[in-house]
């Protein structure tokens, strides 16, 4: 299981559509650095932010479920 962020070479090698959007953003978003995020298309950045919000919600739900919130 991967734990390290993408290198710039790996980031540039991510498959993209003709608009420059990452084809499977969900698969890649955990490994994108802040500097690489600045290079995302507007659509990819919006998806990235949606994924972050989803992760915040899941974290909050887990905290409640385990009595930590």
C-alpha cells in the first residue's frame, strides 16, 4: 500500500483526458502534494475539495461512532 506522495514525475504521468483532467481523481488525490494541487485543472481542484470534505465528514462520523466527539 502506497503511503508516499507523488513525485513530480509521477504526478505528470497520471492519465488525463483531452481537457487535462485526471481520469480517476479519487484514486490519486491522497498522494497529490499542495504544490501539485496548484497545477490541477479547475474541475480536478473542485473534485479534490469535494473529496477532502467527504473525508472530513467520514472522520467526524467515526469520531461520533467511537465516542470521541
